[in-house]
C-alpha cells in the first residue's frame, strides 16, 4: 500500500510562560498512514493528540523530525487537507449551502460550479433538503454534517478530524459515526481522526494509534479487523469488546501515569 502520511521522529516543544523551560508535547513520533486508510488517534488528556493533527494540517512546525504528505514535507496549510473541528465554525449569516460554498470561493471555483458542488456534498451528508437553512435552524448533528460537507467539497486528499462528535449526544454521535464510515467508503479519503472515546476509535478505525501520556509517543498501533457484514450491531460483538479492552488497558496505564505526574508537580 502507498504511504500517504509519514511522521518521522516528530517532536514538538512549547515555551513555558515566564521561564526558560520548554514543555515537550510530542516526542519521537514515528507513524505511517496508508493512502485511503482510516486512522484513529487516542490518548490521555494533554498527550498531544491535537498538536499532532495541527502539525499535519500545517498549523504548526515540528521542533524535531518532519511530517511528510505524499513524500513532501508539510510546510503550511493546503487545500489537499480538509479539517473538521469539534466546534462547527459555521458562518451564522450563511445558509448550509452558503457555508459549503465558502471554502470553494476561497479557492476560486466559479459560481455555478460552486453551487453544483455544494449541492452534491450536502446530498452526500443527507442534508440536501436543508440547503437553505441557516445554522441556528439546524441541530448540532446537522451543523457537523455541514462542516464535513464543507471540508469535503474542495476534494482534499486527506480529511483531518479533531474530536468532531465530542459535543453531541450519544444517539447523534453514533448516527454520525455511521455516516462518516459511509462517506469514507464512498470517497476513499485518507482520514485521521482524534478522539477520547475508545468505542468510537474501535468502531471507526482501521488502525488505532495509542499515545502515551505527555510527552506523547506512539505506545502501540492496534489493527482493527471486525466482521461488519453481520446484520447485528457490531458494537455488541465479542471481537469489538476484545479490541475495546485491549485499547482500554493500553490507555489505563497512561492515564494513571499522567495523574501521578500531576500530583508530583503540585507543591506540597
């Protein structure tokens, strides 16, 4: 399989306010992601998951190592990467259609083509009937569908998703997980998805990369092989529970370690 994304010895440090010390968020990250792969990244709070995604998005620069996309170093943002955040960041004065068209305007797509492509991607996320609605007229799940359509509309090679369903209720979250898998199968995009949820990671990912507590390193990469052809809900299958327990065990040790480090950092 063709490698789409490569992290080579990636580290990221930040200056600590009021001092000369630097905080190490990520350290020695080595990870290859194949073209068309759905990779999920999990880890304890503060382990650098979002920092990792920011580096891939070109919103930050590694302090060491490099991030490669199609064999070329990432040096800044680009239309080859679409980003979906936890907050929808929709323009309140624009309709769903207008929000999807917004990114296309910035890339110079002609007006008629913008409208056609926006309708196409609203249909892809099952929102064609709500094209003329403004964000305040949409539910949280609908807003996130618009955000996904907006990111897909200019046809990026890679879709980056930073806990996009975290603020939604459980039922809506599971519905959008199903929707995202359907979109992924249909489009063949390479997806890198950040989450705190172990169930979400197992359900969505072909591979799940587990990060250590800060500084974040790759602790393990778990290959997820589930039989999704069965009629029953895969979340209730024994193999789903096995993967969930494996990742929970990997994460549990890191969460305990992170809590212990926090206690040691507090002055007596």
